[in-house]
């Protein structure tokens, strides 16, 4: 597998941190941004693609039970600061949305592996939809800091849902935006766009997160470009987040052998070429 699997070194950094809420605000009508500050230098040990398990607070009407896995949106510039971008959809995130500045939240991590990235890359191409952009935002900064050219294909329901500034955070990139509202985000339209971009620009690596249909589309396209690194940060329901409960297993094809792997432990970053489509259990 091309992505870096978690091993003893990464496991040794996992810890529980009680964090203070430094900033917390709406980004648009559906997404919120939260910045936390821990009493430990967690930013320097957190890598692009990794996630934390967040303990959402209780409210007068709701008591979230399980911790919520959430991809890291940003780390630093202070060593103890960590950021998350999240969609307010259920009990846990509704409770989390009520956290005030100077309130506190417990987080566990960092968990998972990281993207394959080399400073000698000339160009990367990222394909993001929805809150999946939060997972790849640190990768964008890593590429920008290394002077690597960036092409970004961003997909959203409408222009109002697109979070281009929040994704790039000042990084210079060639951006192609597609939307459900005008049909430009259809699989056929995006496939034409991707084939044109990869054929013309020949990126060293293609990354995606946030959409199964985009993942399957890229798997088809990259079959014609075996020299291009292709990775996906998988989104999967998790309970423990540490590989014990086995609630997040997915099927992968590794050199012709089928394996069930844990997204939280062996991932969440995997080779696009190794992901097997949705599997039904009888």
C-alpha cells in the first residue's frame, strides 16, 4: 500500500488532551470551524490526513455517547493548537456546536496514517467535496510550503456551499469548481475534466476525500496512469477509532489478494487503486 501505515511510532503519540476552545464560529449555513488549544505540543506531532476522536459535550436535551472521529483541518501555528471543520448534522455535532469560547473539550489522538508526499513533486491534484476538504487542507499547506504546484477540483451542491478560501487558506492553486446545481459535478462531466487535467498536467499525485463516486471515478481514470500516485482519505463510521471494535472495516485488493482493513488503524489514507467497491453483507 502506498500510504504510510500507522506503526509503533505513531501509536506512541496517541494521548487524551483536555483542550480550551479558542475560536468557534459558523463558516456558512452548514459548517462550523473550531480551534482548540491543548497543554501539549500536539501540532508538531499531527500529520496531514490524521484524525482525532472528540468527546462532544452534553446539553440539556442531548447526551452524545460515542466519541466523534474528525479529520484535522489545521495544526498550529502554536504547538498546542488544533483545528477542525465540521458539518452540523447529528446529536454529537449539534452538541459540539454549542461549545462557547473558553469552554473545554477532550480529544484523543493523533490517530491514523498520513498521505504520501515528497518535496520533489512538481504538481499535485486534489479532488474535494463537502467537508472532505478539511482532511486535505493540511496537505495543501504542505505542498504550498514545499513550492509544489497545486490543482484543485472542488465539488459542491451550490456556489454558496463552496469553501474555496477555507480550503486553500492562502495557498496559490489552479481551481476548477463544479456544482450539482448546474450539472457540472456529474460523474461524466468530472471524468472528462479529470482526464484532461491529468493528461495535460501530468501531476505526480492525485488525492481525494469526501465522495465515493469521485473515488470510483478516479480509480477508473488512474488505471490509465500507473505512474501517478493516487490516494484517498476514507470516510467511515467508527466507534472506538483505535482498531478494536472493527466497526470500520473495508475491503481492499492488495496485489490481487483481498483483505479487510480497518479504516481507523490501517488508514484512513489508502491507495485509490486498492479500494474495492461497496460490499454487501448477507
